[in-house]
C-alpha cells in the first residue's frame, strides 16, 4: 500500500511534466526531451529510495509528509495550467462574484456554453456545482468550485473509454491499422506525421507504413510524403500501385496513377505491411464534409478493405481529427460520421491558438467518443 502511495504522486507529476517535452519530441528536439526525462526519473528515483528507507525504518511520518508535498505540487500545477486558459479566468470571475447561488450558476452556464461544451455536458456540470454549493451553504471557495468543474470535465472526457491510449493489434502477425479521417484543413496530415514520429521514436519503436488514400486532392500525396520523410517512415501511394504494373525500369504514366482508387491503395498497402512485417499502418483519407455522401460511401468502402486483407480484423482505430475552433459544427460532423462510418476516437488539433476546444466535451458526452490525441 505504501509503495502504491509513493508511486501515485510520482506518476501524476510525470504526466504534468511530460507535455512540455513531448512537443519537442514531435518537432525533432529529441536530445532535449531525453535529457529532461532522464533528469526527471533520476530525481524521482532518489526520492523513492529515500522514502523506501523511511518505510524500512518505520518512519511513516516522513513518508506521509512526502506524499502530501507531492500532491500539493500536483494540485498547484493543475491549477496553474487551468487558470492560464480563458475559461479558467472566466470561471474565477463567476465564482468570485457578489451575487447569489443562482446568479453564479447562470454565469457558469454562460461560460460553459461560450466554450462550446453543449447543453448536456453543461447541465451535468451545473448540477454538480449546485449540489456542492447547497450542501456547503455558500461557504465554498472559488478555487474549490473551479477544481470541481475541472474534475467533472475530465470525468466526461474519460468516461467513454477506460483507456486514453490508442488501440493496437495484439497479434504479432497482424499489423495495427489506424484510419484517420476529417475535413480539409483540420490538421489531419499533420496529426498523421506527429503520430508516426511518436510511434517510431517512443517506447514502441514501431515500423510504420503510411497509406496515401487521399487520391482526390491535388498535392495530398506529396504533402504526406514530406511528413513521412520527417518521421522516418515509409509511404505507399497510388504511384506505387501503378508502378507494379509497369515493365522493369519504366515508371508509371500519370493517367495510370490517376485511375488508382483509394481502396486499391489500401489493399496493396496492407499486403505490403503483412509481407514486410510492418507494425502499424496509418491510413490517410481524403478530406470531406460530413454531409458528402459520395465520399462517405468511399470511406466505408476503404474501411471494408481492412478485414478482407487481415483475415477478419477490422481497423483498430477510426480516428476523427477535430479542429478546436470548429465549435458546435464539430459536434454535428462527429454525429454524422459516427452514424455513417463509425468513429472510435478523437484527435483535437490547433489548441495553440485562441480556440476553446470545448466541442470535444460535447462530443464525448453526447456520442460517447473518447479523446485520445
């Protein structure tokens, strides 16, 4: 029990510390990331050894003080991160107002709806705050109410799935297939590039193949090729399919490349992945609006190719890329795609600007789709 208590604050501290270094990893600053992680674990290992010694000596007071201190640091970090957002500032303004409970709850609703969190998720948060405020008879600190809102939002985001990790194949003979979809301009190709880099440079050390199944948009394959080169992974595209039908030493004609459809590209890419023992196949699909039925039918066709090649195994993830600035439009798009194609997880992009990103809370609450990236 004491070992578990020791490890929990260490793990949580790692989670809070890591995001700043992960961004460096995805942009190529691997040396800095490795140094930060090494220093982190080195320091935490020293602290762990000291506390294990205290346990052996029966000095549980020191152990308890250490755990309390680590939890205070964690709470402080989370509060700092949350308070630096516009929503965090708006919540503190509402909770420090001079009005009564109902006026405060009305202001809270405005903040949540302004952040595009939807009525269902907003109502759940408001009822939670109302119950706590009523039980405390108004004697509750603004920081405590802010922490309550944060906790409830995290619960909504994590409730659709017990794991925030992407799904992977459990069979050594079957490659993992991640199907990535979304509208043009959402950051789909960039997400694929970053995910590729993470899979190849992280603990998995995976052999990754990118399947360029966006055969409709001009320049889509060349854009994906840039990310493939950056991440150090292999790309399979329509040109490779057409080249296989050419005589030795000859290249494919443009007309032959244009005739290759996305389903054919994926079929051949999966065959290559099985033949050459690739661990992960990431499938780039053409950007589309959720109401484009013709392209949605093509996406369903692409998805049906996977079990044909992998002996009944479907895509392990169908990842929908959502622009944080889309707002309520993202909810409607996710609803349509989930119904027509089937979406298993979300990737939220462009949070480095002024976007609120609250739509993913509404999507998680209303559609039960977890945020994984």
